[in-house]
């Protein structure tokens, strides 16, 4: 495409069955926001839209689980998500909802046009059905074994383990997630989009037309689908939550969420246009508009094959110029999971780390899963902040602002004659806008963020080499030039950091009292960014060091989640063989008190105990040393099996057994009375 007149940027609609986590941010919203902010700084006409995806099976499942209506579910999470995005600085021009009337009207109209144009196939097919629930099992109402990777917990529409999309009837050993029953097959009528009809077009458009500018991971997944042969895909579902199919004979059916959700980009544009009294159509129908979809890899098929086929079939819309999908972000070595609460939730991060939005934006960009899955760790997050933002970026800015205020009362000193180093440094500064632009325009945001940090490194090196704090004693005029050059670098950072670190950019512009109208290209084109005698303000802290204790708190939170998941998935030992009542009466269990405890030499697990069981004081050897210190259990009441045959353990005769159980975190716990009991009290 030649130079576009305008840009339409879309970010995948977040699903409103839960909050947004760092995987969503790294995969979609941070890179999309960087791109949109960058283009605005370049003076481009940019529309950046998103919205809550509020239809589909997971919403109804969540509603059943929480005992509320689907509308209450989407209202709750829409507010959490929308507020979190705003607080995090994601600069949408419009954030809409698929439950909005404008979306229902737009999606219904889109379906109706394709239906009237004969673009759908109408078929009666067999679908999985739960007779007890009296319901067809669409999407996530059914689980089973993935036919591709063997994952036994695959959903009916997509396997979260390998990312494969499929039909519920493709699952091996399917079970209803409503009742747990094995479903039957029952006939039902639906409408299908014949993707095979568009296969030749998609192959030519993507695999040939975009083979040099789309990311390899995107092309690879698309090629795999096309090579496997495209097949008709249902656009309707048997559900009571969603957009009703707008034709006769479709009672009880709604538009499949994958069909209505991407149309949400169009309806969000319409909504924005109405709010701003402008025309929406050029952003979707003008060939001079560049359309870019930001998504995660689990959405590649929908945005590169299905949605383009829909747009092509409709005939009035432009196609995306690029779909720079990212891979998945893992958390501390494990896959992020909403259902298992293995995530760093954005709204919780904003509470735990106030005023540190840019730290997370930077850390996620620096470790973005652009071409392969990557891992977020709290230790790396801390290191990115302390060793890069604080030690490099923040350190440079602080030194420049402090020294300017100290030497010149906050006025930019006039530059004298430039040395060769000065000229090289200023020339290098002017190269950075183009260098960073090249990375951003190739969707290499990780690379671009490191180029930005290189500009801060340039400033640090310049000050360290020129040492104005020493030269001031010998040549005050030279120091004026040094500080002038350093201030130009600081101003360049204030402008170029805006797409990556918007909150930091605002702070820095305020410190420098910088012209708000300075644009991206001004850094390379203007002679100076800060004129001599320009008054700057006092230094403020741009970034604060993150302490080990803050990271420990987050790791402990994750460990608690892991422990809870392990406990939830724990398989209990089956019941032992049935015994007769007479067998039980043979057991002599009594309450006792530990009065002495020492470690058994040369063992890790054994403690030698003296226990008062009322009828006597006896020695018992117990394998509890890894859970308890001897001095901590003196006086502990316990339950003792007294008539167990004596047994020697490491040379010590043990005269009974102390009853124990496991805690949720896997530690041992005493089986003890709920209140103090006299030693010798019998358990029956």
C-alpha cells in the first residue's frame, strides 16, 4: 500500500467472563497502544477501537456458576476491564460493547446481507445434545479429548493446549460440562459460511500477497489451515444468549460469537463516528485506509481466514493490511490460565503497584512473545525496573535536571562551540526517531523499546565521559555546552518515550516545561528541542526502586494459587476395605500430651517423643521432623493409637502411633481434640 490517508487499528475484544491479565496485555493491548500512539505523534489520522466481547457460551457458564444472569456477568466485567484499560493508559478512541444496540443492528445487518446474497449454506446437521439439561452442547458446554494433541480437557470449539479450533463433534469421548453426561447426537438446522469457496482467494491474498510483510508465525498457521483444506463453518448456534438470527425459522438460535465479535470493530467505529459527528465509512471502506488487527495467536484463524472471508463476501469492506499476532506469554514457567487463577490481573497490579503503569508496560514490551512463547517472571520485572528504568533512564534524567537547576537556576544554558563528541552525540540523537520508527512499523516493539533505552544510554555515556561536575571547576563555558547537549537528549526522550511510557513522558515533559506540540519528527528535524534560556522545572522521581519484599509478596500470592490448584486437583485415596464393627472396637485410641521431643540421630524425618496417654508415659517414634521443630510441640495434645504392636525404628522401640493428616499446603497436621481433654480420654 502507498502512504495511507488514515489508519484503523483494532485490538481483540476481551471476553467478559473475567478481568484482563498480563498475557492479554503483552499479546495485544500494549503493542496496539504503542502503534496507535506512535502514529498519532507522526500526525496521522488514527482510529483505535476495541470493546467487550459479551456473547457466547463462557458467559452463560460463568452466570450459572455465580448464580446470576449473563447480563450481570458482562456488566460486572465490562466495568472492570474498561476501567483497568483507562487506568493503564490504553488510548482507545472508542471502547464499545457487543451488547450495545449499534452492534446488534450492525451484526444483524451484516448477516442479513450475506444471507440475501446467497453466501450461506443451510444444513440440518447432528450436534451434541444433553437430554438431561435439554440443551445442545455448543462450544464450552462440552469437553473431551482433542483429536489433534490428545488433551483430555479440550473444549468443543478450541483446544487451549495446542490452539487447534474444531467442532464439538470432533472431540473424542465428549462429556457435557453441564451434567457430566455423555451426550447424544440430535438433528438441528444451522447456517454455514462456505470457507472452501474462498480458499483460492485467501491463498493468493495471504500466502502470496503478504508472504514478505506478515509475521512467520501468522503465515505458518494460515498455511496449515489452507493446506488442510478449508471447510464450511457454522455461523449460528443453539443458544439463548447472543444476537438472535434475524431470519424466519431461526427461533432459539443466535449468531455464533466468532461471527458477531469481529463485526464489533465496525460497530465500535460507527459508535465513535456518531459521538464525534463524523463519517465512519472511510475507516472501513476506503482503499486508502490501512487496517491492522492486533490479536493473540489463538485468534489468527478468525482474523486471517474467517473475518476476511466475511468481508470479501460482503463486498463493501477493505481487508486488513497486517495482522501482527503475538504468541503466548507464560507466567513463572507455567501457562497463564483464567480458570485456574494463574495470572497477574491488571486491576490487581494497579492496586499493588500504584503509579507504576509504565513499569509493567516496559517489562511486557521488553519480553513480548512476538515470534515465540515467552515467560514473565517477577524477578525479571524487578530487574527491568531497577537495572534499566531506574539505573539508566531515570538516572540520566535526574542528573540532567538536578545539574541544570544547580548550575543555572533551571535555565537552559546557551551552547558554545561544539566539540566533535558533541556533534556526534547530537547527530546520533537525530537518528533515533527513524531507527525506532523502522522497528515499530515492522511491529518489532520489543526491539523498538530497547532502541529507546539506547537513547538513555547515549545520554548517560555522554555525561559520564564529559564529567560536567568536574569540568565546572575548570571551564564553566564548556559545561554550558555539555548541559545544553544533555538537555536536548532529555527532550528527545520525553517525545520518543510517549508510545512506550506515556505516564513517564508526561512527567518528563512537565519537568522540562516542554512544548506539548513537539511531534515525533521534530526530534530529527528541529535544530534544537529546548532553546537557550528556556526555564525548566525541578526534578521529580521518574522511577522508584522495587524492593525484594514487594516481589516476595507477589510470588507468595502465586504460590498460594498453585497450592489451591494442587489441592483442588488432588486425588484422594480410595476407601479401604470394609471392616466389621468388632474390628473397629479393637482399636484403643486415646488423647495424650507430648511432654518431651528430640530428633532421632542420623535421620531427617523422625522425632522421638515422650507422650502421656493417661494410663502411662510411653515412647513413640513419629515421622514428623520435617513439619515440626521439637521445641514447638511440647504440650501439644495428640491422638494416639495405643494398642499398636511395638516396633523398633532406628534402634528405638516405638509404643504406639500418633494420628496425623495433611493440610491444603501439603504439610502434616495433628489430629487433635477441638478443646483440651484429660490425658487418656478414649476416642470412639
